[in-house]
C-alpha cells in the first residue's frame, strides 16, 4: 500500500559546465519512484538510446530520446530541470536525503527553454521524444529530459534523465575528387568524375 523511492545523490558536477551556475558546487540526484501495487501494478519506461558522447556545434541535432513502456502506458516527453544533490562537505550522502529535491541553478541566459543556445533552441517533441536543435556554442551542457507515463488518463510517474552534452567543433569530411576552378566560399566549381572504379576516398 506504500511506494518506494530509490535515490542516489552525488556532488559535484564538472567545473567546466557552461549552462549551470557554479557547477563545481552543484550535484545530481538520480531517483525512481516505485508506486504502491494498488491501484496500479507498474513497470517504468526504459529509454531506448544512450545520448551521444558529443554533438557538433552549428549543426542540426536530431536525437531519438523515446522510451518503451512494457505496460503499454502512454508516454509524454518534456525538457526539465535536473536536481541538485550532495555537497562539497558531503558529496555522497549515505543515506541520501528524501524528496522533495532542490533544482540546479541555471547560468543565465540558459534555462529549460534555452539549454544549449542556438537557433532553433533545443526542444523535444512531446509525443515522439525526438530531441532537435542547433547549438551555436562549444562547451559542456547539462540537459534534463523527463518522460511521464499515463494510464487511463491518470499520471503514474515521471522519470528524469540527467545527462551532459559535449558540444564540439566537428571538421567536415573532404573528398579527393579532382577539381578545378572551385570557389573557396561556396565549394561550387568543376569536379572531374572518376569513371574507372567509382571509389572516392574521404579524409
């Protein structure tokens, strides 16, 4: 008849994070709530993919952040603010504190509606869980994605994934296709087709 909260708290985050205020003194809380078996017996949703280790600055970001629910519950997605847990004095509280948890403090001008900067800003489709955007700054950024599950129109639970995006400069591939009169600004010019074996080496 009662639920359980599983929680792990840890301080602190990377001091080089761009979108969090004083990240070296803010931690993280990872938690999951197991509801009472009445009125619902429930299995939580599971995210289908791990976030990429890095993404490219000034390039479109498209990442499938969807989850699967074995009970067939309806899932919705949103960007949310991760929790702050632990402290420099007690980096791994044992036992950890219970809810409610404090949110991390964003570094202006960043927020859940402007997590990485850029146009368009990072957003998530509420129904499909596809994360999109075009970050315009190099750095490390904390991102929070929440998935909420509903059964018969009633909210059962919300699960937060707190992770870090590393935005970096990605060199574009170049091909050794023979060419002449190429405009360095547009890349437009005369390329000579290789009609011998149709192989092109990319560097």
